[in-house]
């Protein structure tokens, strides 16, 4: 597809891929799986360009496709997950960021020990700052399911990583 729609989509891909990759990494816990997830979601968005041309909702469509693809993958198969530290923030290599890096590693390890569904709900609720209703709509489930999965995930995080509790930097480390 050529023309202004394709140009707008190309610009969207260039501008938003890093943010999409961060979200996908939080969902999957693996850099390579995150890249695959974003690529598949962008391919779906590209196939739907004619539908999106009027409203230009590339971001919303891509993120929804990403969440649906992720849910479909963890429903289909179970696989071992590993974390890759390549996506950790490297804003200023001169300053000592060891405390922040330690917190990020602890948070990523704790998230990796959650079920994919619990991790997805936490990413939607706290990283993407979605309401319970929005998260339920994204995951095609009830609000009660989002509430229960959030509660279970937070309880499990408290048990897995008590050192993250009360850490004001925990939220910032996830971003």
C-alpha cells in the first residue's frame, strides 16, 4: 500500500517501536519473544491499514493486537522464560546506577516468576496505567478476572520479592 496512509504507518513504526518493545518485554520477559510479539502485532496492524486509515488508531490497534497475540501464545503453549538485561535503562553510564539496576533486576526476576496472565494484568494496570475495565476489554475477560488476577499477582510478588515492598523506586524501575 502506497500513499499517505503508508507514510503515516511508517512514521508510527519508527516513532513507537521502542515503547512497544518495552511493553512487550514486560509481557514476555524475553527480548527475542518481545521483538517477535511486536513484529507480529505490527504486521497485523499493517494488514488492517485500510480500516484504520479514517481514524488513524495505529497505536491502539497495535497494542490490542499485541495483548491478544500474547494471550494466545500463553494459552497455546508453555515455555521456559528467561530475562535478558539488554533492555535495562542505560541513560548515564558515568553515574552509579547500581541501586536502580539491582531493583530492576529484582523486579524483572519477580515478574518472570508470575504466570503470563498475572504478568499481563500487572503490565496493563500499572505499566500502561489502564483501568480495570480497559484491561478487561484488552484481554477479552471480565472485570472480576482482572481484579482477581491483579490481587493474586500482587500477593505473589509480595511473597517472592519482599524487598520490593515499600520501595518508591520500584515503579520507576519498571519503566
